[in-house]
C-alpha cells in the first residue's frame, strides 16, 4: 500500500480563513453587501437618512471574521421592531409627565393633542433582507 505524506500550510489556511483580504472574507463581504442592498430596498423612507446609513462591514468575532450589517441611526430599532401596540411591549404610547401627547402629524402644519396613540407597525427591513438574500 502506498504511503501519502500530507503537509498543511498553516499560514495559507489562516490567510484564506481569517485574513481580511482572504477568500472567505471577500465572500462574506460580498454576501453582506447583498443583504445591505436588500435592506436599503426594504427600509422605510421619509428623509432617506435611515436608508443611506445601512452598511456592511467585516469584524473580528471569536477569533475569526464575520460581517455585520446594520445602521447607526438611533431610531432604526423603532422602525424595525415597531412601537406602541405593534412593538415589543404591545401597549399604546401615552404621555409620561403630562395629560396629552403633542405632535405635528406627517403632512400637517398644526399640533395635534392625544391621550394615547397606537404607534407604528414594524417593517423588519433587516430581517426581510437576510431572508431574501438566503434564497
């Protein structure tokens, strides 16, 4: 029976798997950019700030690399998960320190007063993008 001598080039394997310029990192970045592109498509638009802020970047994670897709806009979680009765707590939005909420509705020019509001339904733009990219 023939004997096989196998030598593994550890540096080449490390470069392929962990190096930010390696093949795995390039593939992760490509997949992350695909998810980010779809998330921008699904994100709600008012001013375009949320949509423009969605990005994908490589990060170190547990001794390896990963791609992080998201946004740094402070209201993104409320858009994604919903608020009020549609949100995680499932309760209407009520004033904390006053009798009424006061706001100018979208497209309006005068204040509206309300004892409570339902909130905003979730859009799940990141989750939808991840599912669509996996197909």
